[in-house]
């Protein structure tokens, strides 16, 4: 019985948003409620005050942005909450896309003044494709911003979501009086203090009573009554099943910085968010309640502790119980591995756990056995799907700037690429190494980490590539394929997995190549169904 209860009390979710919408601050306040930290370190501009608990890489502290996904866990009201705090910056979107394969639901954070921004649109699209349940949190209500109804309209139109508010603001900015919790029918008054003990909510069962006027003043009470009537008339009633199917998205309002409206969000989340969900493998659908253990690697992080050259593989447990010191099958390598010190996380604090359950994220010390997307099982051959590499948008040759450190450079590049920071290609013609990234900032991160973690230095050279396509052919012995390899020899490379990649220098040349070689398939994502002769 214990096993089923443990699954039922797990909630694993990701927080996604455009940079600066207040994602890291919200994460911190959620941790405050869970008692996981005593004092939150707010991230302000590029100067980090106390150093946010979830930003643990040196470069993040300097830049004031999150560049790697942090894994955080805490207990709240008997529920074990696992948060995956993702980078908002578009240059690190690939890390975020991969993280979304490991969550059961997401909270989307939107800035009240800026509304729906570009990066949020992209991320929500991925969530919608996978039918991930979404809760929307409209943040920074202590500042002047867009009208609540205009914002809800914008969310519906730009993100193509069907929303329903579960809490509603009473004023905003200087006039922010509080939050009315539609779900629980109570009011939380705004004091401007950000202590974690704001539990002073006032139940208001009858909105027409004079008690409301006394609490927030006649004018605000009149406006709130009108607005709530509108909410009732316009928006659908909240149905948990629709939310779980990804067809209805509840909305909460608040200010993470002032720790306001966060409790409503957390209580609402605990109540409605899904426990661990089934996951699709190539072979079959795997249910969390199955007895046999299985899980997959969605992230690898080198040098979490610079004093020890350690690599951690982050595993999302899909089914069964993961036990310390028990041998499990590494499906790709077809060999059994044992883990004597599996870690559970709180940002950079780690503790060794004896057993973990579906929904949990476990960090396994890795000596180079793991790649992103690898599966671990109790013995069954399973391949979890949906963790692709995307076609990079920026390409540079990488050169060794210090010949005496070539070994360190090779090791550093190898580990950082396994981590998914960027993709490494080796040109077929001359063996030169090319780094491809989704965003230009990643080149800086690579250079910084090579220097500080591996004592290696590199320099870059620009390479004019429009797109990298993974190549797939029905018949690799055909004359057409041989001709393609001969004519395009200088544009061909291999990725880390040995797959053939074509570098197109412009959209036009890609189009011409596709027309000239119709039997060859050009893919923009590394995960594709191989072509089979029909």
C-alpha cells in the first residue's frame, strides 16, 4: 500500500516563462512555504542579493539569469513537491524543452505589465503539443500593468488557452488591496510585507454583505462585485478533468516578490495538479504504478561541485521504486549498473536517498556512461521518446587556444556536450570540430566553463551555416545517396551519436538539395522515424 500512497503524494512540475517574469523569485517563495529555506534571495537586475537558491552556477550569479535547470524538492501539507526551475532565456530553450519531458504539469508565469512574451509562446506550444496541464500565474500585481480582463484575453488569443480565474486581484500597483480567492471564497489583504507568515485570510461568503466594504473600502468593493459577476458570466466553471486533459487552464494572480497570492497558488496547485502520469516508450505506455523500476535521463550536469570533478545524471522515475545499491539495466549500453549514492536535491544541497518513487528526480553520479535520453530499467528493454536535439541556429569552429591543454579541452567539450549545453559536429572532410547552439550566449557559457572547470581555453571561428539537417536515406547504397555524399562532401558532418548531418549554407541551397535528391530525407530534429524501403 505504501508504494501507491507515495505515488499519490508526488507532484512534479516545471515553472516556465519569459526571462524576468519572476520565475526564480516565485520558486524561492514556494520553497519558503515548504520550509526548505529560511530567507529568499530575490534576483534583482544583474546584482544578485543573497544569491537565489536555485541559481547555483557561478556564471548565473554574475549575469543574474538562470542558464541551467535546477531541481528542487520540498514537503508541503504532506505532499512531496518536485520543482524543475527552467531557464527563461531563449538561448537556453533546449534545456527547457528537454525538462518539459520530465514534468507532469507546469506553472506559466506572466508579467502583468509585459503580458504574453515570445519565449512564453514557444514554451506553451510545447506544453500544448504534449497536453501538459497548465496553471497560469500572473505576477507583479504590486506594479502598474495591464487590466486583468485584457490580460486574460491576451492569454487566450496568443497562447491559444481556455482560461478560468481561480483568484482575482482587488486593484493593482499602488491601489492593490488584496486577492479574492474564487475557489475558497476568501480575501487575502495586501500589506506590502513579504514575510512568509501571511496566512491572515478573511472568509467572505456573501459578497453583498457590508463586511466587504469595511474590509477594502466602498469603491474597491463595488468594483470587485462587478468584476466577479463578469468573471462568472464570461469564463467557464473550473472542471479538474478538463484541466488534467490540458483543455482548461486556471489562472491565479499575485506578487512573488511580496509573497502575495503565492499561498493561494500553492494550495490550489496541491489540490488540483496531477500525481505522476504514464509515459510513452517506443515499446509501450508505462504506468507509474507498475512494480518494476524504469526511468530516463533528461539532463546531465558536470561539475556541480567544482572541488570534485563530478557529473550528475538527472533521472526522472517513471515507474516502480528506485533503490540504492541495486543493479539496474542501462538499455543503450546493455549493461547493469549499481548506484551507491543516489541524490535527492535542494538546489546545490544534495542528500543521499535509499529509495525514490515515480515522479521523483534522482541524481546519479556518472563516470561517462550516460547521455541525454538514456533509459534505466529493472531489466526490460524500453526506450522513452520525446527527448530530441533540435537543429542549432548558431555555428562556430572550436579551436584549442592552448596546445598544452588539448586533453583537458577534449574532455571538457565531451562532457559539456553530453550535458546538452550545445551540440558537437565533426566535419567528414577534415575532422574539424564545430559547435552548434540554439542561442549565441551558449558560446560564452562554454568558454567560461571550459576555463573555470577544466582549465582549458578555446577560441571560436565563425562558420556560415543556415541550418543543420539530420540525413536519412531509404537506401544508403543507391547511386543517388553516393552522389549526394560526393557532391556535398564539404558540407557533411557527424554528430556525437554518429548520425550524418548536412550543413546547408542558405535556405535556397537547402531547397535545391532537397529537390535534387528526392529519396533523401532532411530532418530538423534528431529524433525521427528512419526511412524504410517501401
